[in-house]
């Protein structure tokens, strides 16, 4: 009788060990399956990296160049220290100068005439709460530059305000003074495309490799 009970106990223990083993294997399998699902979700939710394409990139910049060199943008990015004005980009009247911070020199401050909004009336000063030129130590010159030269300037952190590609895109897409170019004062020519179109071209240029145009 005692030997029979020992055999029963042995069989019960064996079944318990088998059950524990199956449970452990199932747990490991479930863990691997969960990890695989997580990896799969990650692969499908992450934004794909854009492939470099020199032709598309260069063409996109040439479209963006039409805005960058338009008087609404270029007038505040002159070669000298005096801003330009009007659709013919003549030198600003009243001997206005850049100043160290780009906001004017001595009593001749940009904000004296350029109010937070456009001044009503034909050929009156356009406005913005932050109207200014680039500062003297980071002039960001557009005037007179070919597409290739301007693209190189925009990518050079020592010339573009220490901006990487992400910061450049943020600037053109969301800066309020940049937005003023699409709200010219009465009588001034409008930019050749919407801001959304411009940002799209600018982003494509960067995403596809930020290639310099051939000329």
C-alpha cells in the first residue's frame, strides 16, 4: 500500500512539473510575440526617412528662391546696412540704417514708422510687432545672390543665425515677421505663391538632401 502511494505521489509531482514547464514556455512565447508586435507597430508608425534626390531638391529650391528674392523678402536682406523699400528695391529714404541689433540706429528705429500692423493708405509703411533687419553680426544677405550662393548661405550656421535644418524650416513656417511678407501694405506687389506652397518647396529642398543648385 505504501509503495502504491509513493508511485501516485511521484506521478502527481511529474504532472505538476510538466504543467509548470508548459506555462513557462507559453510565457516566453507570449513575450516574444508581444515584442514582435511592438516592433511591427513601431516600424509602421515611425515617419519614413525621405530619400535624397538631387534633381527634386534643386528644383524645389529654385521655386523657393522666387519668394526669397522677391522685394517683400529681399528688401530686408540687403548687401549693405541700409534696408531697401518698394517694388523696385530702392535704398530706404530718411537715411535709415541697420544698427547693431537690426532695429535701427540711434533715434531712427524701425518701430518709429513700422507699427505692429500695416499703416492704412497707399504706399504707407507695412507693419509687424517685430519689424527689423537681421543684426549686424548675422546679416543674412539675399541681395545679388544666385540660387547656389543663397542656398549655401542658408545652410551655413555661421551665416544663418546658427540654425540647423529643423530650425530653418521652423523659421520659414512659423516666424511672424516672415509671415508679414504675405501681408504687404497697400500698393505693394504680393509674393508669387502662398506661404504654404513656399514652405512645401523649402521643406522638399531640405528633405531631399538640401542640394545646392548648379548656378
